[in-house]
C-alpha cells in the first residue's frame, strides 16, 4: 500500500496523512490517531527515503563502537540496550547505523556523521573520565544522549544513568548488616564512570562502618564469567578469604558462584554474593525468587529512554540538556546469608 491509497481510504489529503504520520503539531490528535490506526491496520509504512527528503533528516541514529570494545557487540548488556533503543527507533521511523571503527578513528567517525549528515543524532556508550566525545559532539552541534555520564562533568549535555554510587553503597550496607567484614569487590574497568561510582559507593559504606577497604579484595576488569571465576578463586584460596562478594555484573557473579563451588563451599550458606542485575531478557536472575541478591535496573528500559530523549531533541530542535538519574531496586535472593562465625 502506498500513501495515495491510504489517503483514499481515509478520505484525507496525502499531505494531511503524511503530516499525521510524521508528528506535525498542526494535525489534531484525533486525526493523528485515526491515521496511525488505519496505517497499522493496512500495513502501511512510510518510505524512509521519501520521509528523509520531506523532513531534511537522514532518519537514522548512530552508534560508534571502537574495535577495542568490539566484544561489546556480543555482550548481553549491550544487546539488551540496543534492543530497547531499536524498539523506539522503529516506532518513530528511524534506522540504526552501527559503526565499528579503529580506536584512533572514533573521533573522525563522529565528524563524518556530522559532515555527511548520515545520522540525525548519536547515543554515546561507556562514558569515561575526561571523555573527549562530549565536547566534540557539542562542538559539532550533533544531537546526542549519553548512556551514563562523565565522572567529573555532568552539566551541559543529556544523559540517562543509574545511581551507581547509591546502589553499591546500599548493597555493601546489606552485607555489613549481615555481619560481613571481609567483603570483596569485583568491579568493571575503572576508567568507566559506572565502575568509578560503584567503587566509591562500596568504599563509602565500609568506611562509614569503620571497616578499612582491603586492596587485596578489590579487582577491576572486563565483566566476564571467567574474570569472576579466576579472581574469586584466588581470593578464596588466600590466607584471609572474603566471606562475601559484591560484583558489577551478573556474568561476574556466575563466575564467582563457580569458584565457590570448586572450593567445596555453598553460595548463600558459606559465602554471600550480591551483584548488579541489568534485568537481561535472555539471562534471567532466577525465577520468582532471584538466584542472586541484586541491585536491579533494566538496561533495556535505559535504551528505550535514551532513544526517546534523543528523538525528542531531534524533532523539536530543543538543545536544553535532559538528565535522568534512576535508582536501582535492591532485591533479596538466595545468594546471601549471615557471616559465618
């Protein structure tokens, strides 16, 4: 079905139908709903190229992934974020442009996006300390939203983030309430903002209770199952093994569980584990009762919200920074217990 056929069915002009489908403000809400309902019923989808010509937009959103982070593309956390964002892109007639580049070419990719007008905006992943991408994108005038935020500069740009410091402070506090004092942190790479804030929350909770953080019980690295297993096994074999672990991802926690089992111990009885759960679609944290006690914040919902904020910037032309800080839910599961005597 084409635009003329849909217009004939509705008894409206092609211009009115086109404007209703593209969200123009001069079309009444009643007409907009009528047109959208008919388009869905008859399987009509606007021609992306025609829409691009009509609006002067590319109708695409960019994501730049450096080769050093190429593993992110098969990371279930990244995949869930992209799935959430993609859902919003589809609803608004946008395509996704995923660009995998050499690390040295990352900045040039954003410049190419802007000069060639191949995308209408971008989402920035994995903000780091002193991240140059934010200033670059502001200078280029290319609309963008950051998933997360920079450690020392949160003003002047749009971002959607979870309160990582508060979340890990509460999680550490729970373990302290259970009597644990030897609490290990298996964190993400600590040039990343989320990992910096999570460590800050962990250390703040310990210090507030008079417990000095033990450097031997703190590690940082790529958040994989093997990383969790290897580091937990080394700590459990040490002279002063942790009685509890706090991990920055569900994948790390699975590795910690394997190490605990290999040592002949039982998670939730001999050793406690608290993790962060991104509420992944294809890697669930147990059933009705969570397998792991966890702070939970849906990365899929974060993808949706980042996309919504970005598309609103594009459609309205409003460059006022929009910032959202989400609180994670702390859920009790089967992996925690009182500290062994």
